[in-house]
């Protein structure tokens, strides 16, 4: 069946969604134009953050005069829960809570409680994960675990205070994040994953130091190529340290062996230390794009559906939610949007120099 035209109306206009209130059999799975299923949903719960990382929320833009979303514009937990249920019926198996910094959202544990009881179409528990900068993690880890959180990923771009301050542009101590990682491990949010964005001229000198620190720890350390997300970080290709170069640096000290992916569409290429000291990963979305296997959708803080991290526009789901449309309408809206999806920005970035000049910011939809 051909997709129905999705209404795009001026702000404040009441849309007519009757065309979407028709029976359609999605058979528990939907595919985009490149035959990619919808499997993962990232849910941003706030556009605010307590760091000002230069590659995500540079202080010169996100300063005291920046206007963050008013509370009334944010999806409430009941709205997020309802949308999550619809996405799960369409094949989603994993939910990841992001931001901004999600631990700044008051009562985020209550949202996790609501989501942790959901089941996939096969009757299995939906995996609930969360990505955080770790600043509040030591205080929150136990309550997150008690609420049903399965896993946590922590962003940490350097161990020395000098490097951490350069990357995060705050006076928060790197030790605060390390304490959060240790606490998360202690309460059973394992395996903890740590993401290090590597930017040439800023923190690549700590690649081996980070590897040494997390060897034998049980933490899975992942190195991420500096990406051209959004339009505010002043990204340049010459600031990218390729994943291959990162692996070569580490292998010069600790021999590595490649490991098979955990599942189809996993974005991190997995490696383990030959001496059994643990696992690392690399996310090479610039030099080794994996768009052809991407199964992720993103829900922004104010309820817009984005089908690519590098997207420019999203589908407003908050409007129909607040017009009290049926689940059938929401299902058809999401299915139609995914069915139109042809995103493969990372594979085409060299052809798109005049395209995507208004990419959505990562702080708005989560990394």
C-alpha cells in the first residue's frame, strides 16, 4: 500500500489525521526503502546538559542566553510510554534513554520503571539502556538499577583533568565520572560501556592511556570518530582520527583480535585483547560508514521522530498525541515515515557538501 501523505501544518493548527485511522497490517515489522527494519529507538528526555562538550554543545552557542525547551513542550512520561508501546509493536526491541544529559530529567527513574515492563512482539523483555555523561551517575546508579535499567553507557573523553576540561569545557572533575562508572559496575549495570570521542589535536594522545586504564576492569571502552553531527561544532575532516589509526596505536602496545558482532546492525566494530584483558570497540561512522545496517530511530525531547542522526527534519508525533488520536493513527504515521526512509548520510557525505546545512543538533535527539 502506498504511504499516505503526512500532514504538515502551521504551528497551532489542528491536523486532520482521519486518513491514518484505517486498518493496516504491519505484521510486527516495517522496512524502509533500503529494506532496513526498525529495531532500536533512542528517546531524548531533555535538551539540557551540565557539560559543554565542544563537539556537542559548544559554550559559545549554548551559553546563558540560549533558550532551552520550556517544560510544556517536552513529552511527559505517559506520552513517551505510549509512543514506546507503538514503536515496539512495529518491531523495536531496544530503547535507549538519552539527552542532553538524561539524568537531569527529574524522576527519570519513573520513566524507566514504565518502560522496563514492556515486552517485544515475541514476548521478551525490551532492553532498556541509558547514555550519560556520568556526572550524576554515582548518585543515581542504584535507583536506576532498581527501576529496571539494564545497561549504561558513559561518555568520557579523557582521564587527565586537563584533557577532560578541554573536551567538556567545564570544571567538573574527571574523577566524578570515574566514580560514576565504578558505582554503576558495583550495582550491576554491567557491562558498563565507555564512549570516547577522539578529536585530533585535542585528546588523541590519551587513546592508549584510556585503554590501559580500562583493561582488566570489565568496562567495554569504545572509541568514536569525531563526527559532523549538527551545525554547531565546526567539524572538519582533518580533525578526524580514523578508527584504523586508533586500533593501530593500541595494538602497538596490546595485540588485538577482532570479535564478531553481538547482533546484526551493531554500530561498534568489536576487538578484544589477545591476553584476555577485555574488549574495546571502534565506531567509524566517518571512515567506515555503516548506514546500510542502521536500524535506529530517534525521538526528540519534544516528540519529533528522526530517522537519521544527521537528519534535518523530523515528524511531529506530539501534536497527534495531544489531539488524543488512536494508537492506530500513531502506528500508521510512524510506519509511513519509516517506509519512506532512505537516509544514508555517512555513505554520501562527500556528495552532500551543499546538502544538510541545517542538520539537527545531537543535544536535541541524542547521540
